C-alpha cells in the first residue's frame, strides 16, 4: 500500500523514466538510457519511502502505541508541561529516510487542539530541532481524562508536514493521521505517572510497538484524599 501523498511523485518519476527511455531506444543513446535508469531508481526509492503497510497490535485499555517508525533517541522528564498540567515524560523518535513516514495516533481519545508552528530545518536528531524546527503539535485527552501531546517535526530534508486531524475529532490508537516527507522526528509527551516500557536506542514500529500505558486517572482521582478531609485524632 502506498500513501496517497506520494502518488504524484511516483507518477512524475514514471513519466520521466519513460520520457527518457523511448528516445533512448529510438536513437540508441547511452546518455538518455542513463537518465532513464536514474529516474527509474528514484521512482523505486520514492515508492519505498511512501509505503504504508497495515499494522496490528493487541488493543488494551490506556495503551500507548508508537506514533512512528524509527529509533528512540530520548526519554526525558519535564518538571512541568502546560497542557498536561504537571510533570511529564517526553519520548523522542528519529525517523531516517528508510523508515515508514506515516504517523499514527498513540492512544484512544479526543483531539483538543492542532497547532502548526513554522520554523527552521535543523537535522531532526539534534535536540534543538524539538523547539526550533517546523512542526505540528497535537493535544488530546484519553478516555480516562489523561492529557497527552504528540508532535510531527520536520528535519533537514523534510519540508512538508501532512496532518489530517482536527480539533474535536475522536481517534483510536493506531489510526493514521499524517506523515512527514523525507526524514523527520516525532515526539510524545505523557503524564509522569505513565508506565513507559521502551528504552533509548530501541527501534519502534508505528501502530505496532507498545511503548507503555497511561495512568488510570479516574481511579487515581477517586483514591486521592480530598483536601481537608483527613481525620485528626484528638
């Protein structure tokens, strides 16, 4: 299966391949044959880059699945995240040009906002790319009330972010929602209480690798003692 965003590039590649091949055969031109072979190789690579394989995983309550294929380059702790409303864990995934670049929804829930931020195009594996590069930021709330954020971040080569979800959409873990062209970075921010099961350096597969579980916020809220409700022994 090919992502539809790549079809136009594949068609252009095929047209150029045939466009050079026909006169090459007619005039027995090695130069034109070379150009035809070059565009054929580029077309094959483009088809490979825009591949969109079907993915499956064992769905469970509060599950977190990887939003992208790639290598985990960072798992960090933040003292405070504004949308999450408290401390958070940040998971950074780097996608090289050979990875599948279709992005997936990491959890079940509802989209609260989608925000596009224009920016630079530093190499996606550099830490500064997280804040300075062109990116789309998506905030959502899961069915337990947990808030999480995920980002599509353009890289040195990638210059086009595709995001197909909007505020108010109900989404399911593993759903396709967009892609980033030719090398990029994806980040996920979750509540600090989330149980993360992956490690830095590990390769993950979008909508297939289970990266952890969100906390049971409903249960935590019930068990949390209310302010001023503790009994004081006399």
